[in-house]
C-alpha cells in the first residue's frame, strides 16, 4: 500500500510518500511560499534533491505540483497517481468531537470549519489541503490524524480551566493538548523496545523542539500534557513564553497599550528562549553563548531546564510512579547538554542517566541513556509523526 502524508501550513505543504509494505519513504518534500511566489524541494533517497521556483497560487496548485513530481519521469517514484492508495492529513486540532483519527467525510470537513475560531492559524490551511485532495483525487480514501486526539481521554479535572464554567461550556475554552501524534508514536516505540505491554508502563515523553510539550502516558493513554487551549501553554519554548501569570498579559496591555494582536505576537514570537536571551530561539546558539559567559543565555537555558524538570516531577506525582522517560524532537534528540541538565539531581525519582552514553549518543536511532541500575529507563527516541499518520491512514483506509 502506498500512502501520501500531507502536512499543510499557512504557506507550506509538506509531503511524504510511504511504501507501507517496507515502511520506506519513497519521496518527500516541501512546497513553501504558497500564495506569495512558490518553491518546491523534492527529495528521494539516494538521489540529489530537486529544487524549483514555481508559481503556487494556493494549496491546490501546490498539491498538483507534488503529484506531478511524484509521477514525473525525471523526479518521480511512481508512474501514476492511481498507485497512491490513500492520503493521510496532519490536522492539528480535532476539537471536542473528533476524538480519533477519522476517514474524511463531508461532515468531518464541516466540523473542522466550525472550530476555526479556536484554531485560527492551523485550521484553514489543513482544510485547504483536504479540499485540494478531494478535488484532485475524489475517489481516494482520505484520513485526518489529529494532534489533539491522543488527549481525548484526559479527565475533566485536568482539562477544565478554573475560570467560570460557562467559558468551557459555551466557548469550548479548555485544555486540548498538542503534539499528540509524536507523544503517541514515541511512547509506543518505547514499549516495543522495552518488550513490555504499554498498558503496564508509566512514561513521561518530552517533545522538545522549537515548540515543546511534555506528556504523561499512563498505560498507553495520555493522562495529562503541558500544552493547553493552544500550543502556547507549558514550558518556555523557542519564541513562546509557555505558562506565565495571566495578569502579566493584562498588566502589559493596560500599561503599554498593546492590542490583543500585539500581545499575542510578543508571547508567541518574541518570548521564550529568544525573549530571555535576546540572542536566538535556537537552543544551539543559546548553549554556545552560555558557554562563552553570556548571562542571559545561561538564564534562558535554566528557565527551559527548570520547566522540563517541574513537569516531569508533577507527572510522576499524577501517575504515582515512573517507568520510563523519553526525549524526542530537535532538542530532545540532539542536545545532550539539555538532557543532562534535566536529569541532574533526579535520583529521588529514580531518574539517573549514563553521562558518557548521553554525550556520545548515536543520532537518528532509539538510544538508551539509562545509568546501570537506575529505576527509570531513559531513552532518546526519534519521533516520526508522518509515519504514525501513515499507519493510522492505512488502518482506516483498509477498513473502508
Ligand atoms: P520544530 O518544533 O520547529 O519542529 P525542531 O524539532 O526541529 O523544531 O527543533 C528545533 C530545536 O532543536 C532548535 O532549538 C535546535 O537548536 C534544536 N536542534 C535541531 N537539530 C539539532 C542538531 N542537529 N543539533 C543540536 N540541536 C538541534
């Protein structure tokens, strides 16, 4: 079975074509600057990357170009679109109703349109990607895989915010959680690697990238997570503040006269590691600057590490135990220094890592960094959200 996975952003369309029999990626790439020019980077294993500048007026035109490249004689990996058996879409938000990966029907698209107000950035491009596929490949099964659905079993006392209840009931203001596909993938991978049924494991998964979230996975189900109504909540991120006293927001708006849009821009794009360090949102640059004695870079690192530690600790308390800790995504998979700092002084919780293994880890594969004899297994697991989407798509398309 061949599955095309699509991830539509506001001006981008990422794609990967999987051969599910071999779990191989046949081709992948990214269309960027959609609606404002257009570029495509197209990659195939063991071939040079192909790059082009081409007018991409909308997501439909971008998808047309992707399908052309996938089938083209020179750059293609299939000879006809008909070889694609199903399409899987990454959809950030499934709202309260779409609790599981779903075959796309008219009513699914309609519901996604109704929740655009709570998902204004990611909703419209995801819907555009879905509609483009329905127009170009109407008879193909299409599946939506939601970042939020891993959290659909979270209990109400963990997702209802302690504000007047009507804001939950009427306005759907609640914790939704994000990055669920990544947390679901790495926790399942870890259980496989440990050779234990996931139902018996208590795991904390740390997805640390430009956007970061931490999830408590108890018995294979997410029971709590750091991101909330939006991906803004939780630990400090590349440019996002994470959780802060909400009064800071109203105070700054009142005293500086910021509009809601300006305030959102500050909290989303000018805060986090960038805001504190004044140097960069990239953890590598912050680490270098901190090593060279930059105090604010050092402070930014400490805030990041402390936020991660606090979440791990609180999730151990919520789960009443911990069997395994997982690091994933850009920082989690690559920055040994952050992993070391997070795991420092955590013996009380059973977390102890082998510092040499952690520093000399092998990139791109699951890697055990547990210290011998430690109670908690600590692993680096490279995430693969696209593959997880492909697996769900295969399952649902086969039942169709
Ligand atoms: P996004 O949330 O945008 O998907 P990523 O998962 O790519 O972000 O993570 C970006 C972060 O990961 C950056 O802070 C960067 O410093 C770090 N990172 C990514 N790749 C590497 C690498 N090879 N070595 C060290 N750090 C890396």
